[in-house]
C-alpha cells in the first residue's frame, strides 16, 4: 500500500484536523467514508456513567489505560446480539474530550455482508443522548473496504485470528487467582461465548505514546473470545490498523514489536 503525504499551508491543515461536526445522523444512504470513532465534549466521569446507564448501556468496566485517559467499557442488548467483538464499545474519558468507538464502523468490519448501514442507529442515537453532540474524527476508512480490511497486501484480515489456548476446559471458573492479574472483565454473550478484556503491560500500551495517539486510547482494553474450541484474539496487526485507519507504513514499522507483545501479554492469563 502506498502512503502519500501532502503538505499544505498551516491554516488549511488546521481546518482539516478539526473534527467534522455531524449535522444529523442520516442512515438512509451508505457513506463513502466512515469514521472509526466519534468525538464528544468532555464530561465528568460520574455524570457520564449516570447518563450512559439512563440511556440503556451497561457499564462493564472502568480501566485506566494511560495517565489521564480512563476507558469505560459499555454494552447493550443490541450490541451483544451480534455475538462478536462489537458486543462492547470503549469510551475514552479525558480532560480534552470524550471519544467512543463507532458501532457502524465496527459492524462494517466485523459483520461483513450481514450488516447494513443504519442497523445500529438505536445505539448511535443512545450514545449521542449520553455523550452530547457527536462529531466525526479525522480517522476514517473507505466504507466498502471494511469487510475485507487489511493494512496492506499480505497482512492479516479479520478471519486470521490467533489462537491463545486450545481446548474446551473453560467454565465459570475462568478467573483463577493468576488470571485476575491480567483480566479486567468478562462478558457472556447470547450464544454462550465469553468476551474478555485484558490488561496489557505498561510497556505494551506505550505504543499509543510512540504513535502520539494517546487521545485514541479507546482501542483498548484488548479483547479475546472464548468458545468451545478455546481462546482466540483478532490479530493485532489487523486490529491496530483497523482502529487507526490513517496509520502510515512508517508508523506501523515503529510499533513492529507490539503485536507480538500483545499476544504474549494475553497468553499469560491462560497459562
């Protein structure tokens, strides 16, 4: 994949980097590009939790990912009905703004041809009622490419999952004493699978700082899926690029060791 860098006058660049305000949610036609997450005004944590709960969301966990960046993991019935990684959304709460993963973006990537644009408009509308006026981020991808998304030719796609541990010996006793050190939350889905949020080592999470993407910490916690076959995760080379669709090849190379670190961090919870 060739990345093209375009220089521009500072006044033009400033205007481009600002979030694009959404005048209204229009789900009647599929967009050419879609934002990976939404941006809303900053809010105090307890107030936001109350508003999320009032709008039908369950608070699954609250996690400090980086200093000054706390993540609220939320879910609702519509999200859980997908039995997928989009059963949860991550809300990034910080002093500058509030950011949340866009369910329409994740659905286009994870659900493929079974998804139609607007399918999760109830969740999007509930997010706006809770978070306030939502705007699109500058991190966008071509909508039609998301179902088969990969960073560049030869790199993993959604289906190229990584096995963490094989076997069907997992049960409600998943959270052993040792695992509690690494696992933040579990969520049992309607089909019986278990979605698990994992705590990465500080050295691993620092890839956000290397990329100067602390503001987009809502891509974490990193999740695994447990079913009858065992524990798997989305390949980090897929998930990191999906979460930051404007990632350049140079930036990707800067964090070349991170995907393997993520795999090893998560594997520790199941040893």
